[in-house]
C-alpha cells in the first residue's frame, strides 16, 4: 500500500481514563476512500478510538497521523487535523438560535475564512446533498431528529473534510428516522468519502463497509471484509456479540 494512499494511521495507541485502560495498543490504518465500521459492546473503546483521531480525547502514548500530520497536542496540529476530519455525534449539537443554513455556514467562514456568499453556496449544496435543502431557513427545533442529524452531516461536509467520523449517529433517533440518516451515509460512501462509523446497524455495515472491525475491552479483536466477518467470525467474542446483536434486529 503506497504511503500516500493512507489517510489515517494509528500506531500503538494507548488511552487511559484515570486507572481505566480505555484503548490498548490500537493499530489502525485507513486508506483514502475506505469505509470502516467499528462495532463492539458498550464500553469497548469504539467511540474513544474515533474521538482520539480528531483530538477530542488525548492519548497516553502511541502515534496518530492524519493526512501526513502527526497529532502532537499543539493547537496548530490539532486545528490542522480537525479541519480535515468531520465528525457527527449521537446528539446533533446544532446551535438552536441559528437557522439550519447559518449552522452550516459558521465553521467555513470562521475556520476556513471563506466569504459569506461562498459559505452559503456550499451550505446550500450540501443541504441539497442530504435532501433537506428546503429546510434551510428553519431553526433546528422545527425539524425532526432525523432531519437534524442530516443537517449535522451537511454541516460537517461544508468543511469539505477528507474523512468523516460517525459516532453512533442513529442511536438517539426514533426507529422510523434511522433509515433516512443511514441512506444519507450510504450516499456519502458511494461518493467515495473516507468514513469511520461506530454503529450497531449491521445492515449498513454489510452494505457499505470495506472492513468491519470488532472491538472489545479497548482492543481490536478482529477485522475483516463484511462477507467473511458476518459469515465466519474467527473469534469467540465476535461470534457472541454478533449472535446477540443479530438476534435483536
């Protein structure tokens, strides 16, 4: 694999919360355009892993590199990495006092210093992209949860990131809204966006993932292409997890 094919690289990443060992010697390489789904039981380290990539969490040791920039805790590298990596959370984190359009225009104007007219054009483009362009002048409270989450995705896309991180983006939604958000993510995947998704939506994993990674107790236990991962998981813990999760769906 050519060096410049690799967009994100984690080497021997260790993370503690006090005495709790949250990530144990995590190694992960993500190629440009690759779609990765992270799954595993609650508390296994999935969300912590992706939060370390854009420095929402700091690591004890190891190395994280994004598009050639090594994260070293300085504001300069943290800002450089965050500009290239979009993040979508469980909660939508939209500013309630701003319209949908203004929510999407804020970061490009403030961080990338683009003009208001350019920011608006970009925002409208991505709101259309997530099929919500007609809601641009509403405030978040006027939208459904599924619509708000699609706005959050559009907002991240407005920074034109090189990769998108999704931290259980559908888990706070009512069941009937999950599909509209997953459909939006499927569309992004088809467009070639590099994505790392923490999700329990195994149908989505089967449909879009290049690799599914199973974590347990802070470590990567198993990874593979979806076909092999779901049909013939190698590790006992993976089998137990899949048995449980597929029984519920």
